[in-house]
């Protein structure tokens, strides 16, 4: 069985890439399709696979400024040619779930529907973070992005959510049901602390939806 894995972008190892790495272990001969790939930015397991990128890879500075290309991402993901596969598994938090599979069965492991297009729009796009001109441009493109996001949901044969919260959002936004499979965690790596302590350590990407500011205030 020929399997293709689709991931939004490969620019570092975060939670989504950890899931992709597990999929690579499950399907060691699978090809990987992605919008952008910074060589060496992900694990050796992922790098060992054949990785196919979109036309966005050709743009200067795309590795550092890939978020600027959000308006082009739907077109870029649809430009990927996935012919001759029996199964496509997308690991999606942006546009990966909108890939055209060429008739192959498509299972989407959905980390979240696009946060910045839906529930968390105001956290990502506001006057404290962006200029009036940038906000104006985003307000113009966002309706089309939301329409595309909903319209392409039926390309997925089966949604898998990483939590019951995400399952509810998939139902509400895409009007689709989803199974829940929690992301893999190496529980043996962690041990329970002894007693109460007054300090906390947070290891996280500094993204708006993570709300690190609340932890600092606390």
C-alpha cells in the first residue's frame, strides 16, 4: 500500500511534528508532502523520508517569513500532485487537510481547525500586534480563507481530533464528526513531583493562543 503523509510546513519540531514523526515510524516508506521544508529543522526520522514541497519553497526568505504567505497557502497545498497513492494521512493545523488526494482515501489528524481564521482571530490579529494597513489586508483575505477552509472539509474521508475540544470545533466549523486519538506522549520520561513548590517552568512556543501572559501574571 502506497502512503503519503501531508504536513503544513516543516520549520521546527513542535507538537505537530512529533505526531508526524510517529506517523513516519508507522509508515517508514511513506512520502511526505509539505508547503515548506527547512532542511535540518526536523528530526532525522522525518528527514529520512522523501519530502516534496510546494512552489512556496522557491520564494526568498520563506523559511523565516512563511506566515506572510498565508494567502497563497490554499493554492499551494492544492498544487501538490498526489497521484498513485492508496492512503493519504494529513497532519493539519492550517491547510494540509485541503490537499487533493487523487482519489486516495484521506484521513486527517486534525490538531485544530485554523485558529487564526476562526475562534482566535482577535488574539492573532489586533492593533497591538499589527499596523492598520496589515489589519486591513487581513480583513480582506480572511472571508475567502474561511470559505476555502469549510469548502475543502469534504475532501477528508475521516477526521481524527487530538482532543475532545478539537472534536467539538471540527463539528461546529466543518459540520463533520471526528474520532479522538490523543497525541503520543512519553509518559515514562516524566515523574511526579514531591510536595508543593512555588515556581513553575513552562516550555512552549511563544504563540498568542498559548497565553503565556496568564502564567506570567499568575
